[in-house]
C-alpha cells in the first residue's frame, strides 16, 4: 500500500511540475508574441515616417533612395495590374478603401468615397476623405413606394436608397448613386 501511495505522490508532483512548466511556457510564448508584434509596429512606424519624408521630397541617402524608388515602381505596377483586373471584371477600384465597385457607381458602397476619378486617383494613403457639403446634406429624401421597392431585378437582394431611390447591394453602407449613408 505504501508503494502505491509513493507512486501516486510522484505522479502528482510530476503532473504539477509539468502543468506549471506548461503554464510558464504559454505565458512566455504570449509575451514573446506580444513583443514581436510591438517590434513590427515600430518597424511599420519607421517605414511610414521614411515614406512621408520621401513623399514630401526629402532624402535619407542612397540606400533609402533606392528602396523608395523600388516602392514607387512596385506601387505603379500594382495600380496598373489592378486597373487591368478592373477592366476585365468590369469594375473600378475605390481610391479610399480599395473595394471593387461597379463601373456605373458614383460612390463606393463601403466607404462612401466619390468614384468619378477612381482610375486616376492617388493611392488611398494620399487621397483626401470624401466630404459632405452643407448644401448636399440638405437634400430631401425620395419617397420609395412599395412598387418601386419591388421593381428590383430578379436575383437582387439589395435595398433601395431612401434618398435617391437607387438600387444598392444588401451589404452597401453607402448608396452607389448619391453617396448617402444607408
């Protein structure tokens, strides 16, 4: 009986020690991950600051000059490729949020940005946010009749804008036609 008791005590100590080590290991892994994420954030902040310096005509030396030219060239290739994809898909890309939007849309359904110059627009980091002018804010909503609401094309699950009566995707936060928040 004493042998069984000793065996159980050793097993209990082993399990306790292993559980404690597992807990310490987990805590250390979480701390390590947190610190690595913090370091990545610092790197990103430095990179953003360097980008801002170059965007405003500054320079930090040959190495950074070369890397910045690489960034500019890569961004250009990305825009060109995105435009080619948009042409094939029959859409355009929102300059504010990057969402693919129907070519006929005047505003992005996700962020509400005006879509009139999306093909030539500056990258989202440099583009100005869409502004609602006081005059535009005073537009009277359109009265949507039940017949108009039912006249949506077959298979569409969107909803009708209460301001202009345009048909929108169900997930749209902003009207494709007038840019109003849904």
